[in-house]
């Protein structure tokens, strides 16, 4: 393992590591090191979308992953040779057959106009899952399940391969469902065109989806996260 560590997301964390005597690499792109420190949720998304297979220390990335505090980063990096590795799936997202982004946390399809709903059909590779009218639908990985998916009624998941949660947003029904299932090969199609449907990948605008078009998730790899003594619970 290289002695250098790359830092993504916060220059002050890189400075803290240098003060502790570490060899640090930074830059506009994700450093090509085999050890990375990713500060915040956006930094983890950036690292997940980049090539390579580094061992990553998440820093204050919120619920869903086992982060460390900023002040604990030097100790966490020093402990990497003995770290336990927790692997989280990374998904390519396609809309209408075209790649539109890489998801580590979640993918959300939602009507772009207030007080308008659409109709969505969710399907796994071997079975139809459900069809419903709603403001939208969120497909979250286990890492993303404590986020927006949980706020709209979905459960919080422990890491379990490509399994995630699919949750309608404000469905037009009183007895609503959500589903815990593999996101690999999952599709969501828009069945009505009453309003424009916007697609967000890890919280960033990615595309618009028209009636009859399909969004597909395909697992493309894993992000290896280091778990050390300084790592906190993913459920807090």
C-alpha cells in the first residue's frame, strides 16, 4: 500500500493530515492513490464515480456509512493497515437508454411542477414490482436509505450487497407500499405525461424523463470503505 493518501472534499482536512506528517495528494480530480479520504456526502459520490479501487475513509458523510470525525482523520488514516473493509455497491444510471450518472446514495424521479403527479411502474429483471400514481419515486442504496427515502417512509437498511429500498413519494393512495429488493437491473418507467419528470442522481439533476421512457440501474462496482476504531455508527 502506498504511503500517500488522497483527500477529496475539504482542504482543511488535507492540511490536518500534513501537520500529522502524512504524505497528502489533492487536486481538482480524484487523486490516483490507493488510499483516499472523502469529506462529506458529495465527496463520496465523486469518489464512487471515479475509476480505481481505493480504500476510502468517509469523513462526516452522514448516516448510512461509518464515518469518522474531522479531528479523528489522522488516527483513522494511521489505522488503515488494520482496517475492516465494508463494500457498498455503485450503480450506473441510464435514462431512455443513455447513461446519465453514477449513484452511490440514491436516484429520485419526481414531477418538476408543484401539485402535479405522474404514474410510475417499477420492475425487477424477473418480475413486475408495482405501479402507482405519486409525486415521484426514490430508489436508495443501503447507504442512501437513511436519507430522503427514509423521510418519505422507507426503512433504514444495513449494507447487504446491491439490495436497496424503493419508496413512492406522496403516493395517490392510502395503503402505500415500499419495497426492499436488489437495485441491480431495476427499472422505473413513466406511464403518464401529466407533468415533466425530473431525474436526480445522488441529489444532482441528471435528466428529464418523458412518458414511455425508462430509468435503469445497473451495478458497475463497489466502493470499499474503511472501518476503524474511530468510525461511528451508520445509524446515528
